C-alpha cells in the first residue's frame, strides 16, 4: 500500500467526520463483511424516557416511582436518568438513598425511604427471589414487543410495579443498515436489553441478527459467537459508545466508536464517528474500498 494515498484518505475521512486513530484500520475496513452495533446510544439516542407505569394491586404508582427514582440516584445509567426525570416532572419528592448496590446489565438494589428497593430486569428480580405475578410478566412482554425496555420494581421483596422506558432510534440508523446491506455487509445488534425489546428495534431498523441479554462482560464472547453464527470469514467491525463496549471495540477487527460516546470507548477504538451518526460507518467503508482499490 502506498502510504501517500492512505494519508490522503485519512485526511478526507477527517473532513467527513471520520477519524482514523490507527492507519491500518483503513486497510482492514475493506475486508469487513459483518458490522455489529451496540444498541443503546449507538443505534438509539441513548436518552430513554418513561412511557408506562403499572403498579401491582395494592401499590400506588407515585409512591413506588418516588422510591424507585430515589434508588436510581446511585446509578449513572440512562435508565436512571429517565426515571429520576419522570419523578421530578410529577413533582415527587425523592427520598435520599442510604445504600446502593448496582448490578451492571441487570439493575440495582438500594435502601431508600426505609425500604429495600429492587429495580431492573426480570433476571435481577428472579435472582433476588422475588415472585413476579403472571400478569406483570405478560405486561412486560407486551411492552417489550413495542420496542420498549420493561422494568420491574419490588419493595421489601414484593413485586410492586412494571415500568417501561422508550429510547428513540437515531434518524440515521435505518438508512445506515440499508446502505450496509447494499454493500453486501451483514448487520447485527448486541445488547444487554431483553430479547423481545431488541428484536422489535432490530425489525424497525432492518438489522439481520440480534444478540440480546448480553451482560457487560459478555460482549467480547458475543462477537465471537456472532462470527460463528454468520459463517462470515471476512473481518468484523463493532460500533459502540459505552464504557461497557470498550473490550469489544478492542477485540473486533475494527472498533468504531460513536464520537458523542464515552472517552473510554473512543480510546479503545480504531475509528471514531465524530457526529454520532451511525451512518459514518458506511462512509468509512466506502472510503476504504475506494482507497484500497486505487492503490492496486
Ligand atoms: P444496553 O446494552 O442496552 O446499554 P445494559 O447492559 O446497560 O444495556 O443494561 C441491560 C438491562 O439491565 C437494561 O435493559 C435494564 O433492564 C437493566 N438495567 C441496567 N441498569 C439499570 C438501572 N440503573 N436501572 C434499572 N434497570 C437497569
Ligand atoms: Mg451503548
């Protein structure tokens, strides 16, 4: 490869909002046949908002929400931000949290307002021995089918409420996936969110493969499984934005960070999409294919 044409392409990329942190990425991108995306903050805005609130019999929605929002005070997850904002919007007073035990990829347990509050996914509550009535599980399934993230809350070990948050898809996501397919590239989504939620979002965007329920530490293994599942022998790119995505960004043949994401993700990546539009991966692939073709 002629270093000069690579340098020129890297300069062009910079003007198009694509930063190559490693020059070799431009060469590897040409061989990419599978692009896997993180969901939250990469394909979606990463700014969920509370949409549904359904208390169990005998519980008051606002009382439970105030405790849940108080509990979320110890978390920096976008879901925490959404629940705290919703409680504030309703003018609720959030009780101060005494102790928080954050369980990455599951939710959290907190001591707040004189109660032990659990808030998170089904696995978190089941793991803590909370019995979830069928009606609540069914409701969660319906909400997930709408592409929302369904959450459960328990007070002192008793199932108290089903909540849902929705995180809008980024305007450029659908077109980016369509363009990748036209280039002969297979697409996938890797997420910690529930399977039904992930599938609903994937269907909306047109993504080929879904790997859901992945714990933060499991994203690297998920990438390897995906390689086997797609049967593709070309290179694999991973696009992500979060702290949790850093190991997968380093592990993929090409790690692509969303520029509006965390510094940890950017540091681990080979390429950065400055604007945060996932469509930048299409531009990067195009640039790579043209450059490598002209060199030969
Ligand atoms: P993603 O890959 O979509 O960013 P995460 O791995 O961060 O997802 O979280 C996976 C799931 O764990 C969430 O969909 C949610 O059900 C639950 N969860 C994580 N953090 C929290 C939190 N602070 N409050 C409630 N639920 C949470
Ligand atoms: Mg993310």
